[in-house]
């Protein structure tokens, strides 16, 4: 399997003396949909900044698709598309001009640039806005335009730094579908996000970065399997008794309000045991959901272990 | 990067720059034309008629080359400084920095954009000046050569200003407190023969003095200085500034952290 990104002992100390990255080593395979998670100030944007050459590293090596970024700068930049966290386009230009200009920066002939701009603006639902000044776009449209801009040269590696920040849920889900399509067509995607549900839904592999160090690097599946405590909220059909509480090894049931129960299942037991208990008590369940996002629980537990969690 | 890719990238930057100053023509093109036209009317026509001759020419004819050059200098400089700084400010410069474009292509694109504005304004001002004075055009090659090199030098100067600028005040400080005094004291409105020897010597330390005089020589055929020497200075300035800009871009000063 080809490695899309390989960083070794990556370090960044800013002029202010702040050490943002302290020897990060990481490999991301070609075709992966990879989540890079971490609290604010953990070093995610610095990591992305170094990959995109906007931030100069103070130590370590970076390879993109096997090529050293220092000796193969042109090819590595050509392979890379970046959607930054902050809005970074001219607010006075038209949508199509921004995308076309980016195509020109990558050396695309005009005819091809027009075709690509149309293709990605249409796919991202912005074709009708192509002649609109970018400052007049909504927040979600601005984010989508930055994705179209990053894709116009069809990079093999797309880096998205919180692409759905401030985007409403409906639009976010349509962006997820689009990104999954792009990924299934072969584009390697690296995503940072504060929406852990997003990472759980989209990504196959994950790294958690905290205070400039990688504290977890595994597959999403393995990580979620490590979670041995699951909390659910069960919505009931009828009013519950005031004193409803049930405890047994690996299962705790307690009343949340008149029509809902919290079930905490652990020690290898599953939700069926909770439903069996409730059935015996004559309580009918109408619906059920996870109390908290599973990845969120793991994320917070890892941060706590590394000494940065709030809990 | 393949040559045709570089050319496309260069062309893209230039088109973007030209589109920018044409889009806001009422801020970029109109004010300098109105200002310089007022100079023609007030200094050239009204005051100039009382002055008589300067350097063997009517005062109006004497100041026209200097005023055209003033327009070229100010607009070449301010186009690059304001465009590159606003791209830094809006962070849209990152679009350029992540793309596979060599530094010299980025610099050339901005500089040609600045020269385009300087030359456009200079051309319009020249047309306006024809209503006030006859311009004999002594040497087309010297006239065009000096105006091209001057706009090149000041576009490069504007780029350096933009690289170091951290706020909008930094963009206006150099044009207001350095450029304007140097232009006014660079022999636009008078011949340095009118000055005492010491101040003639000081005037010769002002690079704009050489540009204005060489341009005047190209149009009128009269100058306070040796034209070949002035051209040599211009080429030297352009080379030094180009080198400095490339060095700053390579270091990432003001644009990479």
C-alpha cells in the first residue's frame, strides 16, 4: 500500500517559543479517509500548515506520496489540495473567478479550468452563485466554495481543516456524501473536525493529537471496540415510577424523566440485557439512542489519560 | 514546474491584478488623473504663466514630464503595496503560496500588475497633458525605456513595503513620508540649477531625480544629468530590489510562519 503522507519526528517551535509539534511521526495510507482530532491548540493546524508549506517546520521530515517535500516541492504541491479553517479568499471577487484563478495558479489551461470549475461548482451546489461576489455567500456556501477551489486541480490528497464548522446539519450531511464520493474515487482525505460524529461517520483511521504529541493512532473500528461502557437513553411509552432504579453487574438503569431511562451497559454485556429487564418490569420501549457520541467518550478519555482533559 | 504551467500561472496573476484595479477604477485610475490635471491647471497654467521659462522651456512644458512620472511612480507603487497587503490581510495570499508557483513568477505577476496600472495612469495623464502643452518627444526609446524601468523599480519597492506591512498604516507611511517628498524634491517642479551647490548635491542623492530628468530628456531633449548614468542606476536599482524581493519570498517574511 502506498503511503500518502509520511511524517517523521516533525517539530515546530514558533518564534514566540511555543512548541506546537514535539516530534510527531505519522503515516497515512493512500485512499484513506483519516481523522486528525485534538483539542484547540493541540497542533492540528500547525501540522496541516507544514504539509501545505504555509508553516515552516523546525525539525523532522515530510513526504507526500513518497516524495520529500523539500526536494520535490512542485510535485508535492500539485498532489495537495487544502481547505483551511479560516476563510482565505478575496471577498470582492466572484465565485467562478476565485475557482478559475486557483486553476490558473496550478497551470491548468483555460478550457480545462472552465470545465473543472463548472464540474465542482455544480457538484457542490454553487453553480447558480458563480457570478455572485464571494462576500455575499452564506457561511456554508463559503466553505463549499473553498472545497471546490481546493479540488479544481484534482489533487490526490485533500486536507480539510474543519470544513463543516458553522454549517447546518442538513448541509453538513450533503457535504459528507460529497466527500465520501471523492474518497471512493481514490482521493486520500485528511480531516480535522470538532464534530466527532463527523469523524466517526466518515473516517476509517484516526489520530488524536494533544499538546504537540500523537496520543492515539489507530483504526476507527479498533478504537470504538475499546469502548467498554455504553450509555443509552430509552424513551418509554408510559409514565415511569418515581423510584425506578435497577443495578446488577454490568447494567445500571435509572430514570431520567417521566418518559425516559438511562441504561449504562458495561463488562461485555449488551443492550439486550437492559431491554430484557425493562420487559420484565412491564416497561415498553418506543425508541433508543446513544447518550453521547461514542467517539466523543473515547476522545475525552484519551485526553484525560494524557493529562489535558477537563474531566 | 513546466514552462507553460509557469506562463499560465504568471498570466493568471497578472489578469487578476489588472482586473482588480480596473474593477475599482474610481479609486485607482480616476483620482490620480484628476490630481495631476489640477497640477496642470494651477501650477502649469495659472502660476506657470507668471514664472516664464525653466530649463529653456515654457514652465508648463517643463513640469509635464515630471508630473507624468509622478503618476507612474505613485500608481505602480501603490498598486503592488495595496494589492499584496490586502491579499495578506484577507489571507488569500495562501492560495498562491500553496500552489506550485516559483517565487519569481509570483513576484513577476504582481510587478507586471503594478506596472500595468502605473503605465495606464501615466498614459491617461499624458493624453490630458496634451491639452495644456506640446510634447516634442525627443527620443521615443529613452522615454519608453525610462518609464518602464521606473514603474518596475517602484512596483518592486511596493512589494517590499507590502511584505513588511502589518496593518493599513504601514501601507501608507512610505508613500506619504518618503515617496511624496522624494518626488517633490526630485526636480518635478524646478531645475536643480536654481538650487545652491550644496542642495544640488543633495538632490543628486535622490533616485527619483534621475528618473524624472531622464524622462524629461526623452521628451524635451534637456536634462540636468547624464542619461546613460541614470539608466545604469535604474537597472542597478531594479536588479537589487528584485533580488531583495526574491530573498524575502524565499524566507517567507511576513507570509509564512
